């Protein structure tokens, strides 16, 4: 039994299990997250992202967005980001 209120490993187990368990109508992971990064001037930017897939072993979260937007260039230049997920 997970004891996520007292054990960080259990928090991670619960988070990955929650992401893996959410499936959209097209068979892909669907959900919303906030992805935060910094711009060239060190200002914080947050944006809503559509989640498609989570792979715990690879430690990868796939997100859907338009590759022509400025955020792609900013994240390529500084890949440290924070992701906030909501689970109900």
C-alpha cells in the first residue's frame, strides 16, 4: 500500500501510476499540465500543455504543442523546466 503522505518514493510511484492510467479517446495520454521555464531575460513563463504520454523507465513526459512557437526555441536554449500536473 502506498503511503504517499509520508514517503517520497511513494509520491513518485503514485504520480507515474496516475499519468500512465489516464488515457484519451485516441489512445494517448490526455491531460493538462503547466510547463514553466525562463525566457532570455530570466522572466518566468508558464503555459498550459496537453500531455500525451508518460514513460517512467525513460523518465519522459510527452507534450503536445506547436513547434513553431517561441517557447520551443526558449526551451531548447534552456532545458530546465518545471511541470505541474493535476490529478483528481
